[in-house]
C-alpha cells in the first residue's frame, strides 16, 4: 500500500513503533541509528539472556521491515547527508526533545524548504509547545500525566503503573495514523505539514469516556483491583477460576440483566444459590440498590456467591458454558495461551522471520489488520546496525567507497 513511499525514521525508543507500522504497510523505512547502534538495542530482555545489540527482544519487537544506516546527527558533517535523504523521502518521524533537531538545522521549517511535500512527524512527551514541553519523561510520567495511572491498582493504596510500557505505544500508533492523514491531504494539495503528537494526549484516550467525567461534573471512576468503583458501587470485573481468572460482566438492567439471570440459573442448578436469589429482579436491581430498597451489602453477598462458584471451574469449562448458555464470561489468557491460541492459528496470524546471524527463524506477532487486496507482508527481519550503509550511501546517494570509509573513520557514520 505504501511501497512507493520512503520514511526517514529518526526516532528513539519513544517512536519506533510508528516506523514499523508504516513499514508493515509497505513503505521503505530507513532507520537512522547512532554509530555503533541505537540505544534501544541495549534494552532487554535479550535472546537467551545474552546482552547483544542484535539480540534485544525490545529492538526486534519494533524494527521489522526497516533498513538501517548509521549517522551521528550531532555532527555538522551529517547535515548534508540528512538533507540528501530528506530530498528523497516522503515522511520523516522523530522523537527528540522539542527544538533539538531545529537547533541542528534539521527542524521542520528547514527541511520543508528542501522538500515542501515532506510530512514531518514529531512524537514527544507533551507536544512541541506548552509549559511542560521540555519536561523530562518516562512511561510512568506519561501515564501519570494523562490519567490511566490513577485508575490502576487497589483502592486502598497508591496507584500502580501498568507493567508493560504503554504511553509511547499509544503515541506511536496515533502518529502513524496522523502521518497517513497528512499524506491523504498531501495528495490533494501537494504540500506536506508538521504533525505534532503528544504522548500525554494520546494516552489520555485510554481512559475511554472517563476523561469527560470531570469537565461534565459527573461521577469519576476510581481504581479497584479487578474492577472499578463508581460512587458507592465496587464493580467487580475479574473473578477467580481453578486455573487462573475470568472476566465476567456481572451487572443489572435491561441490557445486562438477562445474562446475569442465566448465570444465576446455572449457579442454582449446582447448589450455589437458593431460588430467592436466582429469581431476583435482575433488570431492576440496580435501581433498587441506588434507592436503598436493597442494601449494598446484598450486592456484596451476590459477588461472593459468584466468586465461590467460579472458583470451582476451570477457565475452559466456564468458557464452554458461556457459549452454550449465553453468558458474559471470557477467560483471561496468559501470554503462553495467546501464543497457542487456536483462533490466531486459524487466522494464520504468526509470521516467521529468518535471523541468519543466529542461524534460525523466529515467530513474530502478525499483521495488525488483514487487507484483501494489499496484504501486509513481513519483508525483513529487524536490521543489524548500519546493515544498509552501502546500499543507501553508495548506491542511492552516490558516495564512493573511499568517502564512506572516510566518514566511518571519523565517526560520522
């Protein structure tokens, strides 16, 4: 889909996913690394626990379908090379501190003068402007500043960060979408533009509709282990099973009540509740709890019964009965169970990529979407640092072997 287009990827670990998504859609992505390799190559975990620039699983996760060249952007001698690359590129993505590339003569205004059609995408913690634009950052800071962090963890103690960094993944994915929107406009006008992506703003969307609660003076959701609190209601969403956990939407009202009724019928069949409990008004119970016709302690009792019941079943058994009986139950899978998923296998999801330097192939997560006319293809494993220096500098920019060797000797490339 994007095979006619070139992307110059100047990102740090903040924005690597953006270039990979564009590469997956067919763009020629040139990853510009510092001489010796990008800092992201030193991030673990490492294949077989052997630290090495070509064994970082973090690097592998976000750099397939890219070519790699090395170039010291802090060197004045690099600027002519960057400008030559920009003249031949359609997109540039970067994640440096606001103003850092402009200080080197590589800001949007300078590069747009060379290539007016360039779509220049900046991924930063808080955007290019504002009082926090130059603040230090981390995934923890991004999630703390954008809202999701306050929703995670137990209600009787401090919030907990999500164990897998999320902030810049949101920003990178939205940056890829924004780049394509700017590209669509470019096809009409012929002009590129500067796309300014704030990780704080991107991650804020992960709060779903709750980011609207405060400005609209509505009840704000509060964190609760395995669920969420809204006002006096502690809504449990995660329940124990014999071999792990399941998600159950155990609520009431016209939309959810019929599902709850069927769950209680199953529980009654197996002796976990009496007929009075089974036959409650599952449509009107929420109103009864709000008005005090039923005490909140009754809701707590019902949740205890459900937990006692699910604890006697395996995830597979709960899932089978959910499909048979029409229940809102889903297993919470481990990463191992995801890898072995029959659903993903049926959709031919996983992709093998050869790593000749390690003399074996590895299974990678597959395309984020299926396209009937132009399917995503995994053309290349994550590159070694500077693997494509000759192809880019000599074959495409026309430098001689002596010029390349001289630049390498001086640490420019």
